[in-house]
C-alpha cells in the first residue's frame, strides 16, 4: 500500500510514518520543513520503503503514481507555529487542502484531513461532541488556524459529497510525546524543559483551565484506524484523551516526575485562551473501536526522557 503523509516531518506526522512502515506500507513523506524537521525522519531516510520529498503542497500536490491513501497533516499546529506563520497556515489549510483533495480525486486514494479541537473555539459545550458547531472568533488571535481548519473541513466535506472522494476528518485534541519540539510553545514541552533546566515553570492564567492530553502513539493508532475503517467515510471524529486535568495538575506532575524544585510562576492569561477542553470520544469508540491506552504518567516519563536527551545533545554541541 502506497501512502502519502503530507507534513510527514512534523511531530505527529513522523510518528505516523514510523507506524505505517512497520505495518508494511510504502510511505512518501512530503514537508516544506517550515515547522517540521528533518531530524524527525532522519532514521528513515535509508529505508527502501520510505521517500522524503521537500515540497510545499500550497504550490501543488506532489506527482505520485499508484497512491492508495493520503494523510493531510501539513500545517503549523502550535501557537508559536501559526502565530509566526499566519498566512502560511491559512494557505496550507485552503490551497494546500484543495491540492491534496484534487490528488485524492484523481488517484482514487483514501483521504484523511487532520483538523483540530480548535475548530470548537472556546466551547460552550463540555465535553465537546462532533455535532457541536463551536464558539470561534473569525478575526481573533487564533483565527488563522481555527478558521483555516474549519475551511479545510468544509472543502473536504464538499469533495466527499460532490466528487466521491473516500474522505474523513479527525479533530485532534492536545497530543504530546517525543519529537514535540521543546521550543514550539506547547504546554508539556514547555513545562518539561523548564523543570529540567531549573527555570520557573510558567503557567498562563490561574492554572485551573483544563486540558486532556493524548500520547502520540495512541493518536497515530487512531489516525490509522480512521483511515482504514470503511464506516469512517464522510465522518468527523474526535481523537483525544478524555482524561481531563488542570494545567496546574500537569505542571505539578511533571515537577514530581523530574524531581525538580523549579517554582511555579503564574503569568497573565493569553488573549482568548480556551478555558476547558476535553473530547467526547463516543464516536471513536463506536466507529473505530479506539480509545487511548497510555496513561499520562507513563507518557510523560517517555517525553521527559526524550527532552532530557535533546537538551544533552544541544549542550554537547555548544
């Protein structure tokens, strides 16, 4: 099976490439390396079943024959990423999505769009079901990402309904694990890096805002099941861990696991930050027979080990 992973050098994308290869797929990863990194896939470059193409899907879809499946993960996904590249984020979720959908239509490949829990905005429903339409500010500080993904969902749905593409949409909730760039501004790598280096663990707001954290191997399994499950065609499916924790609880757990004495420092809240976020995964359980298996403590230990190793490599190269 020949599978294209757009955004294949990114955090989740690189883990997806690993798993697909382990399952016997021939994998082509496409990435412009705007926020992805060649380091995430360097261990795959000598694999005869893996091909990397540095390319921007906004310009065009890659020219590939015999394609069976397309995973669309090509977008900045962290606040630092989409605030640094807002126009690129909007274009990859609009023009880039259109190019990949045209490729799916031309080749008959199955198609999966990775959307985001940000599509729900600052939700008035809790936990969030796929039927919830969201509470999103179209001109707010997150709009380049929120509205980019909402447009990508609408365009993907159009291609499923009008042009017969065998497509599905996943709304990804907070995901963490190895290869999550320590400098991309997300909560877990921020807290781990600060605690490992003895700096204050900084929390925006009062720390009572909630998140639900899914380990990357669970997320990858969910993505593959969504692609390969016939009943998922045309559906929108939440993937995430419904184990809801406050930001302060996560910070304290990370300090405990590291044995760090770093103080917790509270900063002013970010503009329009979402206060509660937790997925309803009933549909994923029913349609995919999927739910996360990795406990938060276990996943954080693996993440801490990886970030500790990266910090050691950086220090040795200075």
